[in-house]
């Protein structure tokens, strides 16, 4: 999944080639950042990227419908890609578990990518550690089931967005640590200085396998426009808990 997100970020830079290469599913990826740091924007952009790779449809799970499309994405949106994204809105943890547990009963094309936004909202219903580990394991099992149905040449990727808090209590920190154990690839969104009216953050992608860590700078303009530039200065290592992130949009 790191490759799909890498394509999204490189496509938004001047160095991007504009050519889409079919991305391998790769290890499941966890997208982490503070409230409003752009997690939903990147998750939706990854859904559109995967929908244009000539594989199966994309399954996007979130607790509530998106109120609007990200401005930078909406301007260049290909309606055909949007049609390949299937949205589901389980309103509770119980309903989310029902959706995942009944995945084997769903007929039709097998998803090539499974995305879950706002995992923290489901975990908040049951702050215990057992719920966090069970839900993470079930997400991986569902993606594995889709991969098995599609065959070895069309594995199903998994990407999950989880909100982090600067002042997380011990229960939230433990839940996050448990979830992270299931996701070898991780992408952190960390706060960064921006101009007046802008919201900027550093994106640090750790692929969880072969390949180096990569970084970008993403900036939201006052009108919601998103710009991406390569992060050329690698003097600062991400903090140990990596819980610092920015304000942003979506």
C-alpha cells in the first residue's frame, strides 16, 4: 500500500511523471495524524489512484458520508474512477464488524483496495485493548479473504486512517500501539510551519519493507487547495511517539 500512497504524493509534485504504474498491494498501511491533518484527503486520493489502475473496485468504509470532495482532487476528478469506489457507512462498531464479517457473502467483483477512515471513532466505543486487536485482525483477515478470491495476481490492499492526539491518555496510547503492530507500513503526518492562512504538515512514509523512507511537505491554502512538494531536508527525525501533527482540512 505504500506504493499507492507514494504515487499519490509524487503525482502532486513537479517531479511526478503523471504516468500511473500498477501498484502492488504491499503490506497493510496505517495513516496517522492529528485531527484535520489531511488523512481523509490522502485516503480518498489513494482510493482514486487505485481505481485507475485497471484492477477491481475500491471499498471505502467510513462512519459518515464525506460532506465535500477535497478541492485539489475535485478539480481533476475522473468520474469513471469515482464510479469504481463503493462507499459503506457503518454507524457503530457493531455494524462495522457486521460489514467485515459478512464480506465473504458479498457477490460481485472483488475489491482491489479496502480503506477505513476514522478508526479512532469506532475504537472509542470500547476503549479496551481486546476490541482494538480484534478489529485490526479482522481488517487484515477481510483483505486476505478478498486477495484469496481474486487470486495471487490481484491481491487486495489495506489502508486505515487513525487519529492521534498530542495528549493521549494511557488507554488511547496502548490502543494505538496494539493497532500499529498489525500494520508494517506507516505514514505519519506531522505539523510543519506554513504561511499566513495556510496549514502545512510533513508526510513521512515508512514502507515497512524494501525501499527507503520518503518525505513530502503538504500545504493547504486558505481556499482548500492542496499542494505537495518533496521534503528535501532530512535533518529532523520523527519523534518517538510521532503524535505531533498539524491542523488542516479534511
